[in-house]
């Protein structure tokens, strides 16, 4: 096995934590503010045996069932876990009790939202792609969400059967099997055990939520921090981007004009980062989304929002820095944060005149097809600095050589992250490494001189071409099968495709489908027509600015 394949074995591991295989059940139980309403004293108890009938659409209990506004998204269960919950419920196996709190007109789920939602998903045949989900997230769902929904539905339909089939069995017994008939009988007597929190204030109920959830399945560090600072501009902006302005409107208390800015800007950011969607299975194309799969992306987005806006917050790895995220009462800061994120993202990828149109395969992905959030964050900083220092044209001057360096040294990105760890521990090192190479090129160094200087640098000398001592991942150990790991195939496809990928005629860097302009070679003002032979596909910035800069420099001659 060659060195390239050994290096690929560690490329996915440090990205998998950001990936998600959880089915989106977030729409099954609506959200509401935890504050106490009128009419009912907080802390009263309700039914202690929750049968399936209480969760049906025409039941009063289901009508007033809510999750606290701040509660984690219900997206952490796999298709198999949902299947197991429904099967356990139908077979009268032990299912942990759910915990609720009565306040105002609502019954809030303090613990057990995934359990209840899994049963409701079966009842409504909505595993993230049904009517309730589309009402919350809109008709255009992330492909990953739809794929997980299909997988869950297939698993349950084959192993359990649809809820509607059980209903039909009441009047047409021949449509159900003997085992389904037994489960129908169990439905009449099985239930969730409900415990009721005696808290009399929203604060007490919230404290109960954290205590109970951390005692069971601990909250993700980023989730906990976003929940704690849920009224801050960082948290609201991150949630808005993560769902492209759809889903539960955490910004609904803001003035309408501000709400529109939040929704519209979030949609633009999400589309720039996550369209086109990532293909399922082996990545076999260069047309990948800029920021990987657009599903369960909150940790990465939270880091991006905080970095761009220079907020005092730890990154998503949970670094020991105390957040200083103040509440945003009017939404002004949230809108401002989103505009700043869009400014940065649009410089990386968009059709705005300031867009450099960085190709994600070159800048943000490992050789094996895994998106690196830390590479994206590093280049976000580099590009913002390039514009702040007025060096965008100088970047374009050396862009093709910089991209050659990035492609030839893909393995270094993996090495830096493996050596330093994820998150804020690696982003500064990636920034320093790439910024040094870029500056050397801008200073007129040749490609070979850059490599020599980098190898001799005191901080990066141990990144010379050496095989990392990394144990092969179990998934790659397939003796006798002759099969390649998906990431190995992706690396082979990209190695073959990159040399012939389309390039900008002005800077000679690769362009991506999300970021190009059609430029008149012979300008319209000079009589240029609209025939194909007169069109050049260029980066937006190169079309709007760099080509004129280059033409002026050429006309002036050597200085």
C-alpha cells in the first residue's frame, strides 16, 4: 500500500464528529417559550401513563405538548434507534420514563423528546420528510435529511409496519400478520411512564432540564453553550444559518424588518456553503458543496459566526474560555453578525464581484473527500486579511502556484490537525502555514524555493515528507475483497480530474460552479458580441477587478 493511502486513513476520523447520521425528528413536537402563561399554576401534575392515543393529531394532550424553546434539536437518534424504540413500545419492553413540566397552557418535555418523537414519527409517518417536517423546514429539505428519513421508513415498514396498517387491521384483520395483531393488542395497554417536575418557575424548570439531561446523555458542549447563551446574537445567527432561515424562528420577537434581514441573509449563506448538495456514497465529482454536507452543521457555523465577528467565545471543541455572549434584545446585533458572515463567505464563494471563488476541493477538503471545517476557518481569516491589507490582486498574481502548493501538500493539513487537535488548536497553525507559503510566493520566491523555506522553517520542519505513524482504520482492512475504501476512490478520481479542471483565464486558478462570471473577451463597449467564442469563464473578482489591474500593469510595462 502506498503512502497516499496510509495518509488517507486519518482524514475522515477528525471530521466524523462534525458529520451527522441522526434522523431529524425536530418538527414532531413544537417549541414554545418556557415562561409561565395564564390559566394554570406552574408545577401541576398531569397524567402519569401516556398512551399512544395522547399523541394522535386530534388529542388535546398532543395539541398542547411542547419542547422548551432552548432544548437541543431532536436529531440525535439513528434509524436503528428509532426502530428499537417503536418496537420496544409495541412489545411492552422497558422504556425509560419521560419527564414533563406543566406551565401555562402547555406540557413541556423536559426529558424524553427523542422517545416521544420517535413514537410520533411512526404515528404520523414523518421521519423528517413528512407534512410536519415540511411545514417547519419548507418543501426543500437537505438531501441528507431525506435520505435518513427514507432509510428509517424502510426499516420500520419492513420490521414493524406502518401505523396506518395497524389501524386498518381493526376492521380488516387479514391485512396484518399474527405478530402485528399481538402488537395491536399491546397498544391498548402500553404507555410511557410520565414524571412531572414540581418546579414553579421557568428558571427552576430550566435548571432541571440541564441536571436531568447531563445525568443521562450529556449535552454536546456546543449545544450547551448555545442553550446557555440562546438570546445572544451568536446563538441566534448560528441557528438561522444552520437551517437556511427555516425551522423554528428563534428571532420571531424581533421587528419584522430585522426578521427579514435574518432570514434572507441566512438563506444566502446556507446556499453558498451547502449547494449543490453532497452526493451520497463515494464522492466522485469536483462539484462538491463548499462546506460539506449541509446537515447538522451547528458546531461549525457557531465557530464561523464567532470567528468572523471576533466574539469572546470558546470554539466548538470546548476550549476553556468563558463565553461573553450578551442577549440581543432587538436583533440588531444578530443582523449585523449575519451580514459580516455573508461578507466573508461571499469573498470565498459567491458570484459577488468581490468573490475569489476558492475551489473547495483545493482549499477546504482532504484528499479523501472529507470537508475540513478548520481549513475553511483558516482560509476565512486569510482571505479577510488579504482584502483588509489590499492584497487581493497580489493573491491573484500567485494564485495558480498557491493552488499547486495546496494540492501537492494536502497531507500537511491532516498532519497539522493530527498534531495539534481539532478546532482552535489547529486553525491558527493552518493559517500560519498557508499564509507563510502565500507570502513567500508574493515575495517572488519560486515554487521550489517556497518548499525549501517551508521545510527549513523552525515551526514546520517536521512537516517534511514523512509517513505518519498512524494505524490503519478498521474500515480499510478488507483482506481478499479487492475493494477500495470510498475515500481512496475519491482521491483517485480527484487526482485524475484536477489537472484538467476548468481554470480562470486571468489568474489560472480553478473555478467552482458556485463562483464564476461569464466575461466578454472582446468587451461590449468595443463591439463584442454574445457568441460562445467571445465568452470567458472567470472568477467574479478576476472579471470585475483583476483583469483590468493586469491589463493596466501590462500596458505600463516593466517598472
